[in-house]
């Protein structure tokens, strides 16, 4: 009999979900002498003018701006930027608390990032070690260690590929073979019904819808200081794209803390009922 604990995956967007704003705005954009509004306006203009993917356009814009300012765009530069990112309330303490709660129910909790931000910046944060894997945009680097081309661009639709990779236990971004190999859902390392997706924006909608439609749980979060953000996230509930909406406040006893623990309780109960039903098939009592 397999006594391996059931795995529950918590999958997070990053910008606007765990941390306010966009990660490029903390260090990079000021360093190249632009305001956030200027950078994103110019990036979006490139995408619109050349009918390009907006994510790849902003990555190309980062390379262009860095070269013009003779700014070394290296892994170490990105990771240093990540050390300056601030988080929503309770984020640092969140992971160990949820891990412990899951363990009390016999579950292994795994945390993942699925972001259109920069992987190398996230790797520089002091919470990077909490994640089993970080799926995000990244760069190719030349012999000198300088970024020269996008390696991975994560937009709103191809974000869903990483949900399938988590589902099948595949960590490699470049893999296109194992992810397409058939494997019964019950035998997959992380079943969809054991996923909790947490995101804040339009780039998360396909992932939230996918996880929800496959029996998992999707949580739309919003900046607690922005009432308009709540209205936008509430619309995702009305449209059936997310299951719940909460402020991005991860402190103990807060709404998302209570909600995620309740979802873990539900998964525990569902699994217990399933085991009882299977037992009755083998040893009927009536």
C-alpha cells in the first residue's frame, strides 16, 4: 500500500499577488532613468506597433534600455534587485504556517510561482527558497554573463502549460515530451483537485479557469488598499473564472489564511470519504 502523503500545490502569480506593483519598478526602471508609466507605455507601443507579444516586448525593452544606459544586465543584477522587493502583509510567515497546517492533515504542501515577471529577480528574493519551482520569464546570457535575448516568455495563455507540468511533476521548462505523455489523473504527482491557484490579474484568468474547471480552487486577490481592484476581482467570480476573492493579506487569521486552511480541510474530508467508499466496495457492510 502506498503511504506517500497526498501533495497539495499552492500556485502563485507574483506581482500584485505576493508583492505590490511590478517587480521591474523596484530597481530596474528607476536605474534606466524612466518612470514606470514611461517604460510600460513604450513597451506596449512596441507590442502594438509590431503586433508582438506584450511580454516579449517588455523583455526586449529591458535589454534595449540597459544597453543605452550601459547597465550590466546580468543574473546578479536581477537577483540584487529581488532583494529589495517588499511583500504584502504576512507573506514571509505564510509558507511555514501553511506547510505545518497541511502536515497536520497528512498532506505535503508544495509552493510554486507561475509569473509573467522575471525569474532571476524572484530568485533574488528572500522567499525564493519557499518554492519548489519558479516558472517565470527569463533571459539567455552571453559569454560575459549579460542578457541578450528572452529565453522564456510567460504570457496569459502559455501560463497554463506550467499547470500541466506541475500536474505531471515535470520541472523542466524545455520539456515538450513528458508533458504530453498520457498519465491517468489519479497517478499524477499533483492532481488538479489538489491545486490552489492564487492570482490577481488578467494574466491569471486562463490558469484560474483551468484549475477551477478541473476540480481545484482558484483565489483572486486584490490590493487591500485599492477598492477598484476588488471590483475587478469580484467580476472574475461573477464570470465563473475564479472561486473566491480575498484581500492580499497573508497574516494569520486573515481571510486568505482561513480560506486556504478550509480548502485543505475540504480536500482532507473528500479524500477520507473516497477511502471509505473504496473500503465499502471491498468490504460491504450492508
